[in-house]
């Protein structure tokens, strides 16, 4: 779980780590599986509610019915998933590159930072999804439209977080590096970029969530297929079990994407471990 | 916020009070000018000029669309936001305070918040039908997470000494939540609320496009399908302005009521 706004981290207040007894460690490992309890309880409630007929089967199908829906329509689900993932990654990649480059450039210059300040504050809360009708108007219904819109929506978190990180590089590091005789390029590569990377990572993770929402929104509004298209046709055909199956696949996709990105950030940027730790639970 | 003093890497801004906003608005002006020039140069019917769009904004805001579409949207967004705020704070604090409960629910919460909101729209239409209720439900399903997660995170990081002291002084239950936990986590909660506010507006649009017969989302969609191009752009501009207005009001309120918080009192322009 992440803090979505860059905040100043407070210095660690806890005691220095002590040797942990073996038994405690084993219990710590067990604690990881506590999360499953909630999932099991949720499934139990689902089974109970759908069995007792508290909610009509049309609103909440039984678990076997949804499992069956997976069985009968796995091929359209997979095809839809493929389309969704394609548009998602294309857009996210464009957003990541553009956001990182522009974020560093703008963040490093106080002038550019000031000049884009109000613009960014206008664009940040801008619901990019409102641009879907315009994107359809301008670019038609192809993959370019999806990728372009996803890129636009996902650009802002990367850009804002990178810009912020570049803007708040610790001046002491810069001074130290300079007194060590670093050239301008070395300074950027060895001081600025490592300091900016964690901010970029945070931005990218937020962007991934934004990108999924944008991709599926486009699919729903423009009817360009994908997972959104699958769910929409399930709704229109009154196949609620299929609808739930699509929903679960979407949840797993989002969950996996978040998991991969947060693991990657942790692996690739170990120097951010202290900050990351805070967000973990 | 740290500012690099070294002048070789960054040229400093003049140290005057109004320099920053002036440069900021100059940036906005440049983009507007670029839009105007590009539109004139391209001269296509699908990309109206900045001035045409602004005129359309004026017409929309002075016409019946104001009360039929703009205000209902604002109402739905705020209603969804309010529900999300209460729900997110209560559930987030509870899950954060009762550690074991939080551990039990962590995976479930992680999964639920990963569900892409727009996928909920078809489900919400099945369950609630078309209209305001469905739209508000969709807003809540998206806007509750930033509040809940921030409250959860902050509740787990509350200084244990504070909690122990409060308990030793006999505070428990609701009083403990209200007088210790809530104030201690408020800065984080507010950060979450700000994200939730912009999320509300973003998600509102998609819900209105897909399943409402009024509201800004409906207006934009309708204008696009009837090829009223300037109106389509005007709808988006109004929406962007609303987002900006919400955010600005929020920041002003935060600044006014949360001045005691160090992080808030400092630079908060991101």
C-alpha cells in the first residue's frame, strides 16, 4: 500500500533492530498468510448470500455458476485480456518515457518548474476520461486512440512525481558531488537520477492504476473490445456470471501489475528501502 | 521543499513574492496561444480554436445545461466524495488500529482496490439501474481507496507512546479514536481526501457517459455523437475547470484548518 503523495519522511523513531528469536520469526512468516483469512471469509459470505437467495441469482450468481462461466468463456476472456494488456502497456510505456524525461528536465530548472506549476495543477485533477469522446473524434477507434489516451492519462502521475523528486534533490549531495569534481553530466547521472528514481517508481505505480482504468474505460465507451468489451457484452446479454468472471480477471490483472511494479521498484532501487518499508504492511 | 542553491545547475528565480504565479500563468497563456495557433493552422472541423471553445463554454454555462448537466454532476461528485470520506476514514482507522483485523483483510482490500473501476459500471447498472444512484456508487467504489489506505497506513504508524498514554489516562473506544487516532492521522487522511476528490470527478464522467441521462459526462458524450464539436470541447474544459476549482478550494481549506501540521504548512503545490 502506498502513500500517493510525496511526503517528507520522518526519521525512524523505533529502536535499532535486535536479533529476533527463531520462534517469533516463524510466526512472522505465518502472519503473511493471515491475509487469506479475509479472502476465505469473503468467499464464505458470497456462498452463503447466493445460496440463501437473499440476493437474486441474477444480481449475485453462485460461485459454481461463476466458475462455470470461466470454463465456458475462457477463450473470449483471454482474447479480451490480450487486447486490454496491449493497449495498456503501449500507453504506459509512452507515459513512462515522456514523464521521466520531461519530469527531470522541468524539475531541474526553477524557471520551467514555475512556468508549468499552474498548468500541472490544472491538469492533475483533470479527468482524462472525459477526453475519450474527443479522442474518438480526432483519432477514430483504433489502437492509436486507446494508446494515446492511456498515455495522456498515465503521463501525469509519472511527470508530477519525477518533477517533484528532481526539484527536491538534496543540495548537499549536489555540493558534495561538485566539490569532488563531477562534471555536469556525471552530476545528473550519478546524483540526480538515483535521487529521482524512487519518485519515478512511485509515479509509475500510480500511473499503472490510472492506465488500467483508462484502457478499460475506452473499451467500454468506444466498444473496442478487450476485457471492458467482454464485460459490457455480458451485461447487455444478461449473463451476470460472465460479468463477474470478467470483473475478477480485471481485479487479478490490476493486482498483478501493482505487485510486479512494487517488487521491481524494491529490487532495482534498494537505496529506497527505508521509504518503501513505511508503505508496507 | 529543498531548493538547490547552487547556481551553476539551476538559474534562480527572482526573489519576489508574485514571481511564481506570474510565470505560472504565463505558462498557461503560452499553451492557450499554442492551441489557438495550431487550430487556426490545421483548420479542421474536429479541432476548434481556443476562442471558439471559450465562446461555447460561455453559451453552455448561460444555457439550460448549467442546471441540467453541470450542477447534477457537481452534486453527484460531492455526494460520492462525502460518502467515501466517511467510509474511508472509519474503515481505514479501524483496520489500521486493530492490527490483526488489518492483517486479515489486507489481501482482500488489495484485491478490491485493484479492480478497475470502470468494470464496475456494467455491474452497477445491473444492480442499481441507470441514474444518479448508480453514478454515486461508482464514485464511491473508486474514491474510497485513497482515503482508506492513507488512514490505514497512518493509523499503523501512530506513535505507540501516544496511544499508551491515552489508554493509561482511561481513554478508550470512540473517545480514543476521536481524540488521539483521528488527529494523529489527519494529515495523511487529508492527503488521501485530496486524491479522492479528483478521483471522484474522473470516475463520475465515465459512469455518466455509460449510464446516465444527465450530467457533464452525458453532455460531452451527447455533443460528440451529434457532432457539436465546440460543445464537446467546452464540456471537457468545464470539467477541467471544475477539477481545478475543487482542488484549489480544497488546498485553501487545508491551509486554513490544518496549519498546525508541518508538512501542510510547507510547500504544497504538487
